[in-house]
């Protein structure tokens, strides 16, 4: 393709504008006060003479000091995944504390005459086999799931990171013993273990289930904590702290733990979602929570056999469970992205 | 004598056998004196320092023998508790890489103040005031404003100053600096070395400077100990060693410094590699690489013998070396 012809710019004489850096007519060099070379030289000389310590701000960034944690928080706030997940979780926590806020009925008050009926005004999710309002039961079911999820995670994280952290820090035979014990617990199939342990429990509260999940969940967190403590322990600053006279307790709590805790937080957040799913699984199998406790797992279990005639009975508790688990896993993902500098 | 290391042996147990990292090291440092320990990587200079500080990882490390006398008391016979009190207050260490030697999640003020909290039981507030004082002492500009900053917000040279400040906090009588300037660029190296030397004079501390940089040593050291394969092969006052090395290894090191008057010529390099510590060659450990090696060198380990006042060499043929 031929290039479009461009007209040559007409040559025109333009008188030079006044340039302060160039000497004026009849001058060898621009005078002071006009930004010419002399001013530059004077400037240099002054700043070179100034002692370094005089500058009140000093070199370096003057923004507020940011640690790993404030940096992570800074990043999290801008992450839409984190914002959505935490709003969902906030909502779930609120309704599990005050379910009356959005559900006025009583989940245990049922009308058998309305068994398996579909939605009607005031009862948007319809009724289950016992004639209970599915909407009310779904709202009230959040409490059991959230309680089990949070308590089990806190328990497993505390137990796991304490044991794993100590084992990783001190090593030796205690470490070997703990690792083997963790392996044994890893070997227990969750559902089989649940059927065995929980079938003998008669309590209808959430605590046996929480205890069982902690019992099976701590080895995972202990492994993570042990690994990250071993990594953090090898850092030069831990050696440096030792060389400057720090004792074991101080080294572990002040220098190792803050640098090893991030992976534990990430894994625990993701585990929270799976623990909620595990509670539902156990309740579905009839060994987790039991009536009269209201739980999504129990409702799913009751609805499963009726899936063809009344699918709404299954849909709503299962949907609520999925959204809850998803929210916690998304939160865990976002936290991992923020705390792991390698992924940035 | 402030510190005396006598016949120190350190071994490491590895999967392939016992690595003898330090094989009978002797050295001493007086107050106000600077000893430079020179050697390649793996020559045992850092391990010796770690043994002196008591921060050797055991296992796999093991102190197989010897004495470390600090102000006349044998550190190796002390309980861990007593040693811990000496670390930081009596002797302190400056590490090579200041960024990785500072805790990234604590502000430098907190880390400097920690020294006073641990050893002197000061309150957090008083410790922080002391931290500012220390930062000013190592000439960090705007110390008051920067005391709350985190290590990654400082430049390499400033970080090394903070490390020096931490080591000096309790005014110990001995400082061990393990390659304090290796991670810095050349202009900053000189500043940091000058600062260290100045503070040492001021506080009349003993300083052990571990380095492989002959240039750093020349200005600040009083005496030099050259290490090879876990042994000291030569020790001498600094000027004499530069003028007339009495060991072929030292000579090799000096010859391999680039010099302006040799422009265009090939740079000298010591042939071969440092020995494998699992299988140190019999006789003089340097014999496979030594241009002067003879039958005697392969048969027997040459002892570190005095060749002149204050000078010692572990070479049978040191006279030839000095004369060469």
C-alpha cells in the first residue's frame, strides 16, 4: 500500500525563546537567580554541605510503616472475593445468633396437615414431611452449622498448632512421637470413625460432634504448624536472637510463631468450610446432631427419600449448606492470597 | 586475654560420615584488639565462631574437644543458662545478611529494645527510648521517626547498622562479625567497616572479623589468622602477612587479588578445590593444591609452629615461602 504523502513542514525561522539555562546576549554564563548553571552549582554545594542528620524526614518512604499483617489487610479489602465471602459469613453469623430477625416462626412447631406442601404466602420455601416450615428450619439450621464449624476449627487450630509448633521447634523424640500419633489419626476414615465414635453418644448437643471433628482435624493443622515452624526456625533472625541471648520461650513466641502462623490461619479457614460439610454428613447419617436440634444435615437426610415428590424440601437446606461452605472456602482462598507473598 | 580458643574440634554428623569442620583451632583476642579470621567457604571460620557463641546446631554438630575461655572461664563447661546470660551482654554477633537476620514482623525499635527488656528487665517504653539512642549512635538519620519502621523499609547499609546497634546494645566486651559487609555494595562496605572500627575503639571491645575479603582486613585488623580445612595455617600481625606470607596458601590468596599493575595479565588462582571435609587429605590438608608440596607434606600434618615473634605457620617449608 502506498504511504499517504505527508506535506513537508515549511521551513520557517523562529526566533529563540528566552532560555534561562543559556547565557544571555553578551554574557558568558547565565546570571544567578535565573535557574542557570550557577544556581545549580550553588544548590548542589548547599545540599552537599548539609549534614545528613539534620533532615527531619530522612531518606526512605514516609508512608505509614506496613507490616505483613497490615499489608495483607490492605490487600484483602480490595479483593472482591474476600468482600463477598465475608459479607455472606457476617450474615450467617448474625442469623445464627438472632434467627428471629428474619424468621418469625418456630422451627419445631409443625402442622402435619400441610405435609410436603409447596410454597405459599408467608411460607416461601414450603413445608416438609412433618409439616414444618422449611424457611424457618433453614434459617435456624445455620446456628448448628456455624457453631460446629467455628468451635471445631478453633479447637483443632489451637490444639494442632500448639502440638505441631512445639514438636517442630524442639524436634527430637517428642516430634517423632507426635508425627506418628498424627499419622494414626490421619488413618481413621472420617465417616467410619464418626459412625463408630458418635453412635454411642446419647447427648443431643453439638459438643460431641465438635469434639469428634477436633479429634480428627488437629493432625492436619499440627502438620502445617510443624512444617511452618521448622521453616521459620531456620531463619537467620532466630539464630540472631539466640546469639543475642534470647531464651527458648521468647524465640518461639516472639520470633518463630508470628512468622509461622500464616499458613495455619489459611488452612484453618478453608477447613472451617469442610468441617461444616462434615457435620452435615454426620447428621445425614444419623450420628451427628439429632432432633430436636435443627440442622441442615438432618433436614437433608429427611428430604432425600422424598426428592421426587417434594424437591423443595431438599433444595433449600442443601443450598444453604453449599453457600456457607463456599463462603468459608472463598474466604480461606482470599486470605491465602493475601498472606502468601509468592502468589502476589 | 579476653577470649582464648584452645585446640577446638567440631564435627558434624552427616549421612555419609563425620565431617570434621574444625580440627584443633587456637586463637586469642585481647580487649580492644581486632582479629581477622580469613578463609574460603567451608574452611571452618564460621563454625568456630558459632561454637564460641554457643549457637551451633547440636545435633548434627558436636564439639569434640577443646576449650573456649572467655575472661578465663571455660564456656564449654558452663550450663546453658549461664551461657545465655553471656550471649548479648558479654559477647555478641553480627551476621552476614542483615535483612534475613532481622525479624520481618517486628519493628526495628521493638527488636533493639528487646535486648534491654531481656537482659536488663527494662519497661517497653524505656527500652524504646534506648533503641532510639542506639540508632543515633550508629548514625541512622531521623532515628526518632524511623524507630517504628520495619526492616524491609531500610536500605542494606542501614539494616547492617541496625544489626551492629543490636550487637552493641549491651556494650559487650567481644563482638564476632561474620562477614558483616559481604552483602553490601562496595561504597557502603567502607562506611559500615569504619563505623564498626570506630565503635570498637570507643568501647574498647575485642573484635573477631570473619571474612574472605583481604581488602576489608588490611585496614581494620591487628592480626590475622588464616584458616584452611578447619585448621589455622598461618597467624601473624596484619602488615607482616601482607609483606611476607609464611604459608603457600596465604601466598596464593594474596596473589589472587586483582592488581592494577597486572592489567592485561591472567589473574592467579589457586588450583583445585577446597578439600572435602569428610575425607581431608592425609598430611598437610593443602598439599594437593600446593605448588611446593613434597613427600613430607603428604606424610605428616605440619604443626602450627612459631616462626617469628607473634607469627606462626603450619608449613614445613615456610622459609622458602617467605623468601619466594
